[in-house]
C-alpha cells in the first residue's frame, strides 16, 4: 500500500475494557499488547510493511528492510497531520527463521509484517484514562471517525480495565452482540503433536551435539494441535491470558480474521526509550507450588541448580556480547533472581545498555535474534540441530513480536507460550533449553508446564463466552 498523506486525531476518552474494543473490531485485522495494567489495542490497517513469503535470503536482511520501509510510512503520516505529542507506531513481528515453503497454518504470517492501524486504544494507568487514535486519508474522515468511535466507546466505559477485572455481565452481553461467537465449550481435544518417543530422540540428538563440544545449549520445541469443541475467539483467548498472567507480556496479532497468534511471554527481548536499551534474559524453569512455602522451596532449588544457572548464564553472556558488538555500553545484574509467574518460575537477569547514536531498535533486534533463550548457543549449530530435529514449521513462534515507533522507540518480546489459529483449530508451542545434564523426561514435563497457560486460557475463554451469550 502506498501512503499519500494520512491524518490522525488523538484524544483522551474514559477508560474502556479492551475486550469490548476488540470485539467491536472482530471483522478485520486487530491486535492487543499488554504488560500488567499497561495495554494498547488496535484495529484496521491503513498501511503495511511486509517481507513476503518466498523471499530469498531474508533472514539477515528483513530487519533492515522493515526499518527502511517504515520511513516511508512515518513520513507520509507526518506530512498529513499526525499528532505532535505522541509518536506513530507500527505493530507486528517477525518469523523465527523464514522458510521458502511455509506451513499453511502460517499463511497470514510472512517473514515480517507490520500494520499501521486505523484505530488505537491505549490505557494510561497513572492517569486513569484511555487515549483513542483515529486515522484516515482525509481530515474530514478522521474527524467523523473519531466522533463515531468516541460515542460508541462511551457506552462501554468501565472503571476497571486492568488484568483480573472482567467486564460486568451487561458489558459481556454487549460484547456478544458486537461479534462474539456464541457458546464455545472449554473442552478441547488434543489432535496431534510431537510424540514423546520423538521428543526423546530430539533431546538425545541435542545432548550428543553438546557432548561433542559443538554446542553449549540447544532449545528444542514441541507442537500440540488442539481443537476446541466450539471455536474460541482469538480476542477472548488473549484477554483470558492477560487476566491470568499478570507478570507476562501478553500479545494478540490477527492480520486476517481467524488467523491469529496469541501468547504470554515471560521476557522482553528489547525495549528502547531515549537511547536507553533494556531487556530481560529468562532461562531456567521450575513449577509453582501448591502454596507460598512450596513455591519458595522450588524457587530456591531453581536458584541453586548448577544446570539451570549454566543454561541461564549462556543467555546473558551471548546477549551482552552481541550488544557490545554493535557499540552499546552494557550493564546487567551481578546474578539472576527468580521471576515468579502465575504458573511457572524462571531465572531472570535484567540487562541495560546505552545505545550509540544512529543505532535503531531494529538494528539491535537484528543482532540479538535469535537469542540463546529461544535457539541455543552457538547460534549456527543450534539452528542446524533444530532444522534436523523439529518436524514442524516454527513460523512466528519464538520470533520477535511487538511494536516500534517513529522516534526509534518500541518493545519486542519473543512469541512464547503461544498458539496460532487457523480453521478453528489452535497449534500450541512450548520449548525447553537442553544443556549438559538435561533429562528428556524432565524436559518433557517442562514443556507440559509451558502449554498450561494457553490451555487454561482456551478453557476460560469458552466459559466467558457462555456467560456472555447467556447475559446477551
């Protein structure tokens, strides 16, 4: 699409539940990005930045291609009349490693895809308000669109718009009327996926590579095909994940209605604000206990585990080395701490860096991806093992998803604890880092644990939809 001058109106509105906004836009592209009480939802598309399926040799160049193409989009909107008090954002992501012949489940997710939305709704928890952004190709259309949407959302204003605060039954009924599919069941059948014997062979192959000294770590993944008894709306799934995983980075990107990726990542790969880069390295996992005492015991065991500390350390070493290679001055925690999420615990190290002038967030992302947390170390060897071992196409699983803006800022997280929808079914993904001393049975159990957030959200989304149908 070619931009010929775009116009934007950005103003504050009363707090609105993102669930309502997403369902009002159920018949077109939409997305949702959240970290705790902070979230932004978007809908519609005015412009696209894309690196298409089948493009040759895009793995290394797609970040640069996206950066160069985004300049055209930002310049066009600036010429048309964008707000001066906030930068313009593009939302989307990248595949883990592009393939010439992508699996059909990833048909709507090329090697790189970003949308400039027609609509954005962002929650500002400090001020207790939302901001509504409406864009159009003509000033009058932008003004009319903003008035129409402000009036529509005014009727759905709510006091609580943070995770754990569901809309009232009346609002859930309104959501049902706005396009929610009625009465999906929380039950789901597991159709197929990586079988346990195959997983064992994958782990032993990785351990043989590590034992020869060719690799320090290999991150293997499993896929699981799930068919809910009735369709689960991607927006319902994303909001359910958000409400149950307050400490995670929750995302929904649905470029085509029905084709969506949804997930809840425990870490961020990259954020850049005013020249300061921040990231978190998360590797090494443990379950959450039945109570706080059991959880604390599991946390101590994780913190003191030589195997998990070694797995975590290689992620920190690789990320800091790659940041220094692009000229960053890097600082990081002396030792990791335990990050306790709703269903799982991880070792986490915070990383910060001063970025040299002229280096963009996408430049840094190109250097970091794929990190040892989602691939392994050294990168080339780990990628070769994954190519030989994994029978499925990762697509956007473990690729960077998020947004970047016209001032060079943004945030990206790895598409973990994720699922992609196509044809009413969901394909779930979960991985585990294999290092010396890994046990195939324990690594299988770790992936089972990582499937739970999405499986629980599928069940919860079905229950919420039945309540909405009943109240509507």
